C-alpha cells in the first residue's frame, strides 16, 4: 500500500543512508582486524556499539547494511557476553570494553538492562537470514548456547514474565532505561518472548539444538499464556507498562505487539487503535510518539528527568513505525498523515533522538531514521 510519494520515499532512504554512514567508528575484532561499528548517533555522543540500537538498524534497514557489517557487529557484541552468568552487554566501546547497565560505568542507572539478551538474539536472527546454509549452521553451532544464556539469565516471575525487583531494580528496556518500572514488565516481556521465539525459529530451521529450542518454546508459551491477564487495561483499552511502579499506559509496547506478531485478538488490536486515535493529539507530535498517555509522566525515574524531556514525556520517532502499523488497518488516513508528518519534520529540522516543541535532543540519531524507513524498506526507489 502506498503511504508516501516516491520522491519522499527516496528522500527518506537517502537520509537513512546518511545516518548509517555518519554513525560509524573504527574498532578491531578479536583477530585484530579493523572493523566499523555502528554507534547510535552521528555526534559521537553515544560512542559505542549499543546492542538494541544496532538490532534496530539491522532489522529496519536490512536492505542498506551489508552482511559483513552485520556479522562484525553481532560478533563484537557476542564477544562481550559475560561468561560468569551469560548477561549480554548493553554496549561495547571501540576498545572492546563491555558495559552491562545504562549510564556510565562509574554511576550505572540501575542493574543490568533487561533487554540486552533479547536484542542480541534479534540482531543474530536477521544476520542468519542473510547467510547461506553452511554459514548459518556454523554461526548457530558456535553461538546458540551463548544466545540462550542471554535469555535464560533474565529475572522472571512465577508466570515467566520479566520481573524487576523494586528494592534493587534493573534498568529496563533501553528506551526507558531511566524509568523505574518494577514488578512484572510489559515491553520487556514482549522482547523476551520475541527473543525466545526467534532463537527457536533459527534452531528449528536448521535442525539444531533441540533442547535449547524446546526451552525457548516453553518461554514463549509461558508469556503468551498470562500476558493479557496481567497487563491489559480493559477499561481504557491499552496495555500497562508494569504491575509495580509505573503501572501506567505503555503506548510503545501496545504498538509493538502488532509489530512483532504477538498473538492477541483482532478486537484487542482494534481497541488499541481506537485508544491511539482518541489520544492522538496528546501522544503524537510531528509524527513522533511519547511513551505515556497524554499529560502523564512516569511515576518514578531511576535518575531525575524533567517532565516533558527525554524518556519522561518527549516524543520519539523510534516508535513511529510501530504506531503507524498499529493504526493503519483501522484508520489508514491518520496513519498516512503520521508518516508524512515525521518525514516532513526530518526534512525540515533534522533527525533527533526525541523532541518536544523547541526541545530537541541529540541530532542525527540513527534509529529515528531506520525505524521510520522500515515502512518503505525494500521499495524500489
């Protein structure tokens, strides 16, 4: 379905290529060979290979990145997996220093991020899709157990959902890594579900590691069984972010459900779309999406974030693609408007990490471009 003009599609692709080119920095792999790693922005603000940002680049700009770049990045991150417990890195810098929590190593923002492992699996999945049979089998034989450990080490509640202890919390999903979401967590459980599903999919495709695949399917089933009961807000028609602190509407997670094909009823997707439409003016700005309901801010943060800024009320293009896909089956005109608005903003003002009126944080932020570009990925421009 045609969402935007051919000319605007071409501009978006060129902007995405520019971001992916401008964010690269030099590093060396374990053999001492020079490689390029992809940082989150073109300003050297986040000067390392971030696991989740790279996973988004690999998934949403897969037709732009070459296989070697993806392979180098995935292996660079796998080498940073902590052998003592299997925890995947939040990021690895150009000197091969792995960091597992958000914030500076000297002053981390909570314990290890709860999404590191799932995003490493996601990046690996899209790498394997690019490989021929023999290379894929070789990669999985070498790394399947490590990838499994990055999922298995994550804290889970009695139902198999990702759990965050209020007294000693982890930093949660990286785009809310400053937010103190506690109890059972929505977005983080969706990412865990997806990581388990994709690892099992890879192993079953190549007939490998039946034991690991079986455990991953069990993880997947446990999340599916209880997710709706725990997180659905029947009155409002939206999913909660958490069961403890920050038991608030999670706009991003509610959109991401449709993006990843998580099994929820069509009527639930329709109710979510109705909520998005009804609250549109309060959750969308220039086609970019805030995390929470209109005029609502997170109950508690791990670090101080002023209301209306960054993860506490600003608007992000990272989630624009998911939002548009959640809206489009039910309100296509509004979905098309959202897509055109975000691209027009990119063209006129540049691509930022997040915005709110005159507030613009960190220009040349890569996944703002790639995650919107995904809506036109593969189009012959």
